[in-house]
C-alpha cells in the first residue's frame, strides 16, 4: 500500500513562491486523498503489489486517475527546494541537453511556460527525455504522465487551479514564472542522468 511521501523541506520553506497554506492543502489534503483513494481502489486487485509507475502504465479509469495523480504529485513536490538553496540553475549534462534541444535556457523556460498557460483545462506540463536523452516538453491533461508515451519524466508544473489559486488567483502565468525560483535542478539532473541513453 502507498503512503504520503515525506517532503524534503518544511511546509513554509517554499515561501513566497508557494505559501505554507497552499502547500498544506495541496500536499496534506489533495495528495493524501489521492493516496487514500488509490489504496482503496487497488486492494485485492492485480495492481495491489505493483510499483506506482507500473500501475500508471497499465491501468485505466479511476485507478489510473488516482495513480497518475499520486505519481505526478510525488515528482512535483520532490523537485523543489527553498529559494535560499544554491541549486536553482541547471548545470552539466542537463544544461548541455537543454541548450542543444531548445537553443538556450531562456528559450526552454519560455516554451515551457507557454505550454503551461495554453493547456486547456486541468493538467500538467512536463519536461521529459526520450531514451536517447533528447528532451521534449509535453502537455498532459488531467492525471496523465509522460511515461504512458514511453518518455522519462524529469520536471513538471501543476496547472490544476488548486496548485496556485490561493496565492496567485487566476494568474497562472505568474505562478509558472515564479516556480523557477524553487526548482531543484540537482534533482532534475539526477533524474536525467538515470535515463537509459543506449537506445
């Protein structure tokens, strides 16, 4: 059975980008509800002993929706660190890949934000990698995750309104721009170097 992940920071650590109030609701209530619902749905089924990624890859309907939201939120919450931390710029092989595939870091951020603000309805915008290491930005509606397309998800921004409405109201673009200040690029690089680049 799944449990609520432990955050690598305290609830007030991401202010002013994400308020303690938003994080307490988003993590403590929304994600907890998805975890609880998933555990109820998979009890006694073929999915009960599967890893989360495998459930997302193989399930459909309400099981997929809850498993996808648990996976998405787990990756989302663990990609942040406090504004004061010294890890908010990509480096090394990840930066090289971003420049190679998007022209520059600024170009990448502009395209990523544009994909986030133009996703109709609720969902997620993702930076992911193909098996050969090439990077791509995708829009994923609702609970979808890029692993269902054979991609390795690296970084995501949640554009469901509950992720930002308490802090930014209807200003989704401002929310997305602010998130760069708390992205832990060391974690994103760790995810990237774990990609199997043989294929």
